[in-house]
């Protein structure tokens, strides 16, 4: 009886061991798997932290226009004659460059010229000048009174004004370029045709200097200042950035749109920008000539703190950082990093402090 019970206990023990064995194997496998995962190095890419210039900018868009542009109209009724461009020997046309003061169009009206009488006005002025000199010499010798001398001077002044008015009136018969620039519109009129006054006869512009009008949210009023630099870009010129400068700012805020106005002057000596182009302006509100700079997309957050990972030996080290000015894709680091440390820029998303890493290209 005792032997039978002993055999039963042994059999029960064997069954218990066999039942527990799979659980022990599963637990061992789990531990082995956990240890294996911990030991696997994460492939990462790094770049050395370096100092470089950085700019913080505000971005706005708008159309750009020339600083100098004008449409000229004839001031009197006269016959129209388009002049020849001395550079080509052919009549002026749209696209021609003209110099300030150059005559583009002449108008003729015989009656108007006769009534203006420029030559007669010039002769009257010369005669009055000689008469005044004569009266002055006589007055110094006591030959005429002070009144006679003053009357001669008055006659001379009147003659000079008459001549000056004649010059001004005759100038209306010549349409001249008011500044150096390019002809943008030149309506066609048959030579000799009579035009009524007020007809548009010439449009021109000089776009070596351009203007861009701004409309900015009122919360930027404290950041935008006169003389701040602006980088000007156009989608058609992806490799070219021109420099501009804020020249005007309005202190008034539009109560409906909650915006304020400004104006940028753009140096366009290369004439890359064309009038009417839609451009993007990056207004530089802050900048550093030399700062520790990291890509913005490698910065992680932990609560209200910012952090990055650096590679030290074969492990990742978590670093809390304090940042400064921000560009579009980069950020200035004020604290937490040193120059030449290896910043992890790829593969950082799943890292923890002291995670094993393997640096790859």
C-alpha cells in the first residue's frame, strides 16, 4: 500500500514538471528576445555641429513694380511725327532704351508756333537788356533818374518772363523722355496725322529699381523695421535671390483687415525681375553671423523641453537644448550642444538615452 502511494507521488511530480516545462521555455525565450533587442544597434546618420550664419525671416508675397514709370499725353492739338532712334536709324518702337531728355515725338502746329513767337521774345529780351545797361550807365553819371532806371529794369524782367514762357510753350511740341528707361507703350499714329490734346502718346519705365507694396498682420508691427533687409525671389528665377530693403512703414492699422502697409525697394540693376512679377519677400528680422545651427526637423520635444540625440562612441546620448532664432529649416542652439559634436540626423525617432547606435552614411 505504501509503495503504491509512493509511485503515485512520483508520477504526479513528473506530470507537474512536464506541465511547467513549456512555461519555463516560453519565459526563457522571452528573456532571450528582450536581451537580443536591447543589444541590437540602430543604424543612424550624423553630422557635425558647426557654426554658420543664420537669419530669421518673415515671409510675405506680392507683385513688384518699377520705381519709375509714366504715361505721357500731348498737351495741345497738333500734327504727330514719330522721331528716329539714332542708335538704329529707324523710328522708335516699344522696347527701345532711351536717354533722359531725348526727343521721341515732335508735334507741329504753325499757328501755335507763330503765336508763341519764341524768336521775337528772345529779341525783346536782348533789347531790354541793352536798354537797362544803358540806363544804368547814365544813372551812375547822373544822366537819368532812379525812376527811369527802375522802369528799364521792370521792362527787362517782363521781357525775360515772356521769353521763358515762350520756351515752355514751345517745349510742348516735343515729347521728351523724362528719365532714362525703356519704351513700354507707343500707340501707332500715321505720320502727320492731327491729334487732339490729351491723347496718350508714350509710356515708359525704368525697372533697375523696383518697389513692392506690403500688407502685413498687425502682430508683426513690432518686428518689422525701416532699413531691414529683404530677400526677393520669384518662382521663375529659382537660383537667383535679389536684395531689397524696407523703405516705408505706415503707423496706421486697417481696422477691418487688421493689417498695416509697408514698402520694399529692390535693387534690380541686373533687370532679372520684370514689372508685374509675383514675388516672395523674406524680411530679415534677426540674424547671426556665427551660430551653432541644427536642422529643425531633428528636434524632439519632451514635455515642454526640446532635445536632440548625439552619437558618443557607439551609443546615443540625449541632450536638452535651448534654441534661439529660427530660419525656415534650421534653428540656432544657444545651450546644450558644442561645436563638432556628432548630431544624429537620421534614425533618431526611436532612440532612447544610451541606445546602441551604428553610424552609417
